[in-house]
């Protein structure tokens, strides 16, 4: 492991030497001479302008940066002058994690090396490399995006990404506690709504209607076997539509359908749900409900028993001074219930309350209490998140 980290640090040093002024993804702020607050409030949570900036391939169309690319005299060569690089470091101290009755110092708990930007007109990339809880995880998000395909509001991404990204992005949440409805698996199934490989398409209408379609391997982002990433012959599908009703109210719905094969047996599964966002003055409320049906999650030779799982999360964010708030508060409720206790999987009822304080736009302190109502224990966490 030490050898892997040493190699990684050498790679990072090479990026730093290459990137000069563009030392971080805040290089976007330097590129356009603007504050991070234009896209984030608080970071990493994206504002509508930040989402538009991302969907446009990390480009502000009416404010080009002429020195972003190197002028080589060859119009067919698109060469970045500097390689954008960001480093994010999270650290946390916890008490009673997993009902252990222990105080634990976990700094750093996460280190991310992030790069992204425009490669050419209507072509962009994004990836990050992560070390989490002392383990080199490797690449998680990593994709190439074709923006405004055929001159339409159509983006097509190819690579690995989170299936749930069109819903609520886990990587942009403000709480230490996760969105559990996207992470759970049933029985021996490898399918959930986190990372997978495939093609991701979005289409935006002037009516503030957004469509998303994903074609997926359906088995996560484990390493290839015999140069093949997909473990079976099936492809899985995810579709979603979201409609902004008013400036303060948005509602959406999604569906996931697929098959997966293990031990020469097949599990047919379907997931569907609704989501909504409501904002009022200093408050924002996010809601997700989903149901999942697995026909054979244990991959038995004969199984006609349908396993149903339901999940909910509700998130309430309070920012007393809006985008200029130095502190914020978040309440998060997670609920998961599976109708057959004989099948491995999670049952969860939990509530978290989180407070954050912004030392700088890119450095915040976090304190959080979470109570597990299912197993009846509480845990505390206090830490920091810094990005530069």
C-alpha cells in the first residue's frame, strides 16, 4: 500500500508541475476571474448556475478564456495550456461509530485528486482518484462528455459515473451521513444506484423539462476479467424525467430495469421512484422515494418469490443568509425496509443533524449527530472539508 501511495504522489506532483496557475478545479474561478460562490453555496453543493456550467462542458459560452488552450498553429490540435487539478481533503473525528463506544481520529478520511475541463469545443472530461479510509480506491467518476450534440441541448457521456447522478448527487451532499437509498443492495445482487459503466444522455427542453437515459453494464466498476468489464450478457437501463413547475418547486420520476446473471441463474429487477425539491426563502427541502423489486436476488435455480424493498430520504437545508451564509444546518432522514428478513440486505431508520461553518469559500467545518432508530444508538462526528 505504501508503494502505491508513493507512486500516486509522484503522479500528483507531475500534475502540479504541469498545472502551474491552474492548480485546482478552483482554476475555473481563476480562468473566468470569478468567485467559487457563483457555482457553489456552500461547496460542493451546486447552484443552478453551477449545474448549467457543468452541463455546458465547464464553459461559459459568452465569456471565453482565450489563453485556456495553447496556440500551436495547428487548428486540428486542441491542447490545454495547463492541466486543471483539484485536491480535496476530508478529516473527521467520530465517537461511537458502528456502536463501538470508541473515539476515533480519522484525518484524513478522504483525499481526492480531481481534474476536469473543456478539451475542445463541445467536448469535456471529468475524473477523480480517491484514497478513502486509508485505502487506495482508485478511479470512481471518469467520463468524457460530448456537449450540445448536433447543436441540440443534448449531452452524451461515456465512462463510469453514478447511476443516481440525475437524481441527487451523493458527491455534492453537505452531510457526513450518506443517501442510503442509492447504496443498498439486495441478496447477492451487484446492482445499486451508485457507480456503473455505460453511456449517460441528458436532454433539456426550454420548458425546464430534463430527460436522462443511461445504458449500463449493471455490475458496478470492479476490474475487468479477461479484458471484459460486464460480467454477463445483459445491459440495464435507467430513465428519468424532471420538470421545474415554478422557480421554487421541481418534481421528477425515474425507472430502472435490468437483468443480472450469477451461477448461471438470472435475477430480474426493477426500481422506480419519485423525487422533488422545494425551496422557500432560506430553506431547501429535497425528497426521494423509491421501490425496488428483485425476482431472484439469491440466484437460485428455481425462485418465483419477489423481494420488495422501499426507501426514502428527506433532506432539509437551512442557510440563514442565502448564498452569503457563513454557517448552515442540514437535517437528513434515511429509511429502508425490506419485506423478507431471510434475504440479506439492509433495514435502516436513521436521522442526522449537521451544522457547518465556512472558514473560507473552500474550507468548512462540520459537526454532526446521527441516531440509528433501528439499532438504537447514536454517533457523533466533527471534521473539516477543504478543497484547493
